[in-house]
């Protein structure tokens, strides 16, 4: 995937995530992580806003795993 395609894909995902519900955020988290991984593999600069978004999505995913644990 070319650099411009990676940035376009990242922008498309960011748009989908704006104002999205938790279910949508959890569904899109793996895609965001994959785009960032591809950027890193190709030596492309990963914008800090995208790294922060990925971190927040990963945190949401981890918290969702623990929401259903019995106490």
C-alpha cells in the first residue's frame, strides 16, 4: 500500500470514529492498529493524533473485556 493510500485509509477510519458509539469504536480498533503497523513497516511517519487514537481505542477494548466479569 502506498504512503498516500495509508494516510487516506487512516483519515477514513478517523472520520468513521468521530462521534462513534463504543461498539463501532471496538469494531474499528483492529483496522486502526493495522494501518499504523503498515505505516511503521514502510517507514512512514505516524502522526501523533493517530497514535493517541490507537491508544485510546486499545484502552476501550481492554476495558470492554473487563466490563462483563462477575464480581
